[in-house]
C-alpha cells in the first residue's frame, strides 16, 4: 500500500498532521476492529428501482460470483442524496455506452472501513441539521468548515490514512475493472487497494483538499473547479506544486442518459406551459439530510393559492423522510386534487407517464422508505416538471430551469454562482421572503422559464451536460 498521507501531489505534509492522521486510523481500528486480514467474498443483488439500467449491488457473500464481460463499478457512499444521485447518473450513462454497471456502497458493509464511514456520515448529517437551526453554529462552525476547513490539503492527509481501512472490501474485486467514485473515500480506498482504472468524480464547484485522491483521474464539472484543483490554489498558506495534467479533466455536468435523450422536447413543453398551455409544474426536492424543512413549508404555503387558481401544479418529493412527509401533508390538508405516493413507486411511475403529454393539477406528495426509489423519484419527475426548487448542491448541474433556495454548507454557494453565470438557473435566495418573491416573479413573468430552457438547449449542444458519459469513457480508457 503506497503512502498517500505524507506527500500529496509532490507536496510534503508536516509531521504533526501525519501523526494526527495515523492516530485517527488507529482509533477506528481500536473502536471497530482490525479486519485487514479478512477475505470478504462478493456477490451481486438486483436493485429493483434501477432495474431498467441493469444495476447490480455488490454485497458480501459466501462465495465469489464472477463479474460480467463488460463491467463498470460505481463506488459511492450514502451521504445525503447527492452522491447516490451522481452515482445513478454514472450507472445510467455506463449502461447507455454498453457497460454493465455495478453498485459499490462502501458504507453498507459489516467492515471496519464501512463503520468508519457511517460514523463520519452521521456526524455530518447531524451538523447539517443543526446548522439550519442555529445561526451561531452555522456562522462559527459549519460555514467555515465547509468552505475553508475542508479546503486545506492537510485535511486530505487524514482522509487518506483513514481510507486505508477500506482496502479489505476490494480484496476479491479484479483490479482492472473500470471504476468511478462519486465520493473521495471510495476513490481513495480503490487506489489504496490497487485498482488501476479509477475516476474520482468530484461533485462540488468549490475546490477542496477533501476531494483529492492521488492515483485517480479527477473529473470536475466546471472551468472554475478545474483551475482551482489544477493549481491547488488556496489549499495551503504557501503556493503548492500543481496537479499533473494526467490527473485532472474538466468533463461537464454529471447527468443521467434518460434526462438528456428527450431534453429538447421536454424544454419545448416547459416553454409552452409557461406561456399559458397549462399550470406551471414546480418540483421541490428535500435533500438526504432532511434539512431546510421550514423553508419548504413556507414555499408550499405560499404556492397553494396558485394551485387553487390553476396556475401551478406542485410536486413535492420528501425523499425517505417520513416526518417531513407528515409535516407537509398536515400543511397541505385534505384536497380533492392531492395525489400521495407513499411507498408507491409503481403508482408514481404510472402518474408520471400519464402527465407527460397530458395535464397535471393540484399537489403531488412523494415519500419512499427505499433510498433508491426516494432518490430516483426526482429523476422521474424532472422531465415532466418546469421548474426545480433546490439548494445549490448536486442538482445545481441538472438540465432543468432551477430556482435556488438557501445553501447548506459554504461549498454549495459556488454551485449557485456557476448556475447563474452559465444561465440555466436563478440566483440563490437565502430567506423565505426572498425565495417566495422569486417564485412570484417567475409566475408573473412567463418568459423567464422559456429563456432558461433556450439556454439549456444551447448548453446541451455544447456538451455541457455530458460529464457522466465522459467519466465512463475515461474509466474505460477510451477517452
């Protein structure tokens, strides 16, 4: 196992940081055990919600099962919904390009490295929710950590050492299988395990040392992110040696094949509805950590009179957050035009199929206890929606007109800046009053959504949304 902690892209890390990283790794071993000698056999299970893509979930088994003749592994973790959502985009494009996608969630196993990830993820999710309730915590701790703390190259040293704990999971995976990681830990773990065709798909627009995984090809979605990572600018007090060109590619946005194949026709329908052919369809998507509930309630309450007048059809995906769904259902109340799809994925698919060329009215409320269905419900609704209301995280790069509510974590700010400058999104609106006012403007001036749709068509023609296809080709060695 090569040392990735004391030297990162030729930049030497101070001894104090290295010792702290080694102490962190040792602490997890004391807490969860040393499984470095374990021989974890692997098998495969179908993921029902992703059956059209043929995605197989990698699980521990009694005996090793063989991979297909043309496999591609998507390595990920559940941290919110974002990394799962990007992983689905990679699997979708892999299937479209003729590969058999396999799903490797490193947090899902009964292994030391998996337990380490789950502990850190629980802390991140808890802090994310606290940041929405405590302005002081958000200002003093959460915003600085997400924008500057994670940016330091020294932060990467600790993650690199901890990710060595993931190596046993890869023991029975052939090392030459194309592999795309949608979080840095699955990338670092694969590199430490000797995987030779690793793509590290960086999700954020704000460059951070957190996302470095030397030994992988780093892909970014934007020119801003490319230059930030290439130069490692601001990762330390003193200038650093840059990343070699062989280690980084700007590829464009990570978007599912299914959302791109009919995009121009979807945009034409959006423009027609905005100009008066039917209610404007507004999709609101609750994130995986369940934060931002107060703002979703405020927007829903503000939009219900529009729904009553027939000006808006409102789609609410509360993910797998049952309490959020209950809260929204209580707010909405009993309505004749309310459609509830609670653990009813087939019903949702049937509904979406019916409104593609038909009418949509009232309120749609979605909640699903299955994480894959919860995430993909938004994908089902996006092509038949006209406006997506979201925080500027992973959905900031998707090909649909977007209205940004308040970010959660300072790194997300730069997703909103990018969307605004490239022209497929609005500004970020951090307050309830601001975001509700922006909704009023979009519903009053019916030329804004068509303008955003035109811009999306231009961006598609330029390959702006082709990032997932390119990640697949890079991992496969055909680009």
